[in-house]
C-alpha cells in the first residue's frame, strides 16, 4: 500500500469519526426543550406529608403504576425521554434532577393529582395511596 492510499484511508476514517460526533451532538441538542411556565404548588400542598410508608411494597406498586401511567412521557429512568416526549413541545422534566430532589413529596403529589396540559390529572384515575406510592418510586430515580 503506498503512502497516498494510507493518507486517504486516514482522512476517510477521520471524516467518519467527525460525522458520528456531529450526528450525536445534534441529537443531544435536539432533545433540549424549554421547561414551560413555572408550576408552583400551593403552600398547603408543599407542606403535605406522605402518609404511605416508603417500603419495598409501596415502591414496587409505585414502579408498576409509573410504568403504566408515566413512563411513556417521563421515561423508564424519569429523565423526561419517554416515547411520547418527542411529541411534546416542553420538557417532561427530569425526576433525577436536583430540582425534583428538593421538591417536597406534597408538591410532587399535588402535581400528579392536578396535572396541567399536556400532563393529565390522575385525581380520578388513581387512588390517593397509588399516587403517593408513585411519589415513593419517583424518589428512587434520583441520581446517586
């Protein structure tokens, strides 16, 4: 193999790597969406305490319910990257974020209960205890 052929192969390999990097970064940037309008919970909700003990049974129930009702938008790991997320104009949120970690259980419960477009209300779909169990599961999604 002569030096020109080696040089051309080297250039081709370099261009291939560059194309992959550009493709990956454009996909990453395409997934960044605005958060949407602020969504503060009322003070009474912020102060609510979770009456459902965060034990293995509750977390399992919450995980099962999350998979059925939340995963399609919020993603398996709560990163806001579910299969329906790309069709939504705003971010579905990141349950592993510091912002979610600092929210009280009451705030998360209130948002799950009330909903706001495009997220539905789960007030009529799930019992109080089921919604609290989802909150218990959501707490396991925090980055460690």
